[in-house]
């Protein structure tokens, strides 16, 4: 039986031994796939969607068979803490499937973004994991400029997403997101928001915009950790942030209505 993880750390998984604590391997073992989400007092948004994305991504790079990954997922879910705020990450490397259990960092309700669009450094933009180190370096540069996030753009300047978040924006009453032809990660939180918009009769559209064209618009950065954060300042550029008129109601919905309770452990 897998013993529930009760403290932060790294836990390797095998069919025979289940989850077991191991030394943190550090940066020496490249990630093939990673996925992460917020757990707050045993409640999670879209955990099944994270599972499906993780399993699909592992299949794309020759990972373990699906039934083994689902065994790991059940063990991992049982081990997640039911109290406190946590930011677990599941990982696939060349030799291991792991759970990295981490306390959640402070959560933000707004975000300031580096207004200098950055060339996309990712090698596998539609799979989370291989490029996390490159994106972390980009965020560090944004922090040096006084911002919390950096926006990735195409060579022609079209907005893709940010280093750790999807980008959404409003044009009049239309909720906009980047074109699916662009190299963007299939975001779980973005999908939840888009589905709510469609179910409530709000028009959605795929559009291609530069940072300049987002000036004075309500722009959101969204991910599984922070949920929805409206951009309140574009740092280091002439772009003006729009007023976040819709964000409070959508944040309330995402934070209060969407999270599901994990099953109680025996």
C-alpha cells in the first residue's frame, strides 16, 4: 500500500514499491513531462484534465504505458495532503515517474508583466516539462526589470502566452485567446474559462494580436496556481493596462465553484 505523503519532498514511483521518498535529483535529470496544480485544503481545479494532459504527453515521448501511468496517478492522488496549500508536480524523466510535493508559494490576484515581448525559447512548446528551466530564466530576467511575468511572442510580435501562464483578453464583449495554429501549451485553466464563457453565451474568438494591440484592454494571465490574474501594469514599455472590470466575478467563480474535493483517505 502507498503511504500518504505528509511532508514536502520528492517521491519516486514503481509498480512494485509504489511511492517512496528519494533524494532530490536536482537539475541533472532533464524533464520529459511535468504537470502541476494547486491543492488547497484538499480541493483541486480540473485534476482529471491535468491527468489527461500528463498521460497524453507521456505517450508522445515514449513514456510508460497508460495503465501504469494511471496506477501512478491513483497512488499520487491518494498521497496528496488534505490540509494546507500545496503545489505538487508530477514528473516523467528518462528513468523515473515522480511526485514532487511542494508547499504553494504566495498566491497573487493581479500581475505586472514585462512589456518587452520575448522570443519563444521553448523547444517543445506544446508539452510542459522540457523547457521549464529556460522559462525560469526568462522570468528571472522579467523580475530584474521589475515585473512578475514575461510574454512570449512570435518573430512577427504576435502574443503566444507568458512564461508560466496562458494569455486571455477582452475585445468589447468577446473573450479572446491566441490562435490554435500558434505554438501554445493547452492550458487547463484556459479551457475551464473558455467553456464557462461558451456555456453562458459569451462569445469567444481566436485572434492574433501584438502587445501594442493589447494596450488598454483587460488582459488576464491564467494558470493552475494563481487562477485568473488581470494585468495591472506593463513594465518597461508604453503599453497601458486596461481596467479589470470582469476579473473579480470570474475569479470568484473559478476559486469557489470549480475546485473539487479529493476523496477522503481511509
